């Protein structure tokens, strides 16, 4: 376990040598940690990507994330792993919301088709349930940018397990 003094020293040492871009990434990461700590996110992952979710009237679920240096690859587009994480988080939230009490849904398989580079200020992921049984859920997701261009399309299979709280 890291003690506060060591962590504070490590952060100060980093900040002394950090570029403006690295400071921006650290600030974004700290914002996500703070939001997780304050209860705005159920996981560190959703805090890291700063996911903001909404339920739609048709039963689908949608998440919006900001695009910043911390989610971009060296080409300055959203990293493919972040795109997949956004999709998995959106589908997983919907799948878990759709399971009975004392059950949870975990990702069995996910397929992501990357169609365009993720650019701009935000990405939006919308997920819907295609099929559901007592043991599995099959979902589909579309990720779009703020210009409503499709960035990625994917599907996921989620397995229903007993919730071990």
C-alpha cells in the first residue's frame, strides 16, 4: 500500500518535469478519480473515461464521454481500447440493469467494428438489448461523434451470474 507522503512526493516529482499535455492528462484522471470517490461513478473505469449515462424511453442506455489527450493514441484519435471500453461499459450497464435481483451480468464476448477515427469533443455510445434469456443477454451498440457520424458498431454477449456482494 502506498503511503500519502510517497504518493505526494511522486506527484510533485512528476509535475516538475511534466509537459502541459501530461499535466492535462493527470488533471483529467484526477477529475475522474474525484467523481468516483464522490459516488458519481460505480467503477474506476467509468470515472477514468468520465462516462455520463442516460436511460432512453425505449429502454436503451446511452453514455457520453469527453475526448481528451488521456483517451487518445499517438495519432490524436480515440484509442481503440477506449472505444471498446466505452462500448463494454455501456452494454454492461444495460445488461446489469436488466438482470434479476441478486444477479449480475459479465462480458462473455465483445466484437467491435471500428468504422471511423474518434475525433472531436465527445463520443456517444447507445446500447440496446437484442435478445435475453435467463443466462445470457445479447446487445448491440453504436458509437457516434457529436456530428452524428458512426465511429464504431459492435455486439456483446453477457453471461448472468449470481451476484457475490
